[in-house]
C-alpha cells in the first residue's frame, strides 16, 4: 500500500462513520479488483484546496471498462458475479448527504471530495484529514 498524505491537516465537515463507510467500500472494491494480480498496489492520497478536502484511491487492477464507467453509480449495476451493485451508489449517496461528491477520474481511480467547514454550518462533525 502506498500513501501520499497532504502536507497539512485539512478540516472537513462530515459524519466520521459515513466517511469510514465510503472509504472502506472503495478500498474493498480495489482489493477485489486486484485479485489475481501478482503485484498488488493500492494507493491512497489526500489533498485539499480552499473549498474541500479530497481522498483519492487507486489500484493496479484491470480497471473499469469504458463501457461501464457511466453506469457504475446506478443501483444494482454490477460486473461482479456475486455483486449487488449497491456499494458505489451507496457511497455516492453518503457523499451527497454530506455535501460532498465522488467521481471516477480514470478507470482505476476514485476521488471523494468533502466540504471544508463553514463557520455558520453544522451538518456533521469537523474532522481533520491528513
């Protein structure tokens, strides 16, 4: 596993249990995607700008085929023999509920964006990401 953590801590507004669920689900998907790979590489990086904190998770599995990319966040859409097709739609919903978003930038990379705290907003816990 490779990590690249931002130089500074970043405060984000989120429910810690929901962020944990989203990240665990994406990491589980990445581990499943790398089954059969001789060398497995999971990469997690963090960063931020003035509006949000982000977590990027990538792997060296075969990637998501271009024909599947536009469907992966649709409920019940799966390419796994025993998959339910609910993991990524749930991640997207949890992110949306927190004012964040999730996207796929490449076939093997998912990004999660969490809003930075605003003094007048109380939608969840403010946690520090590093």
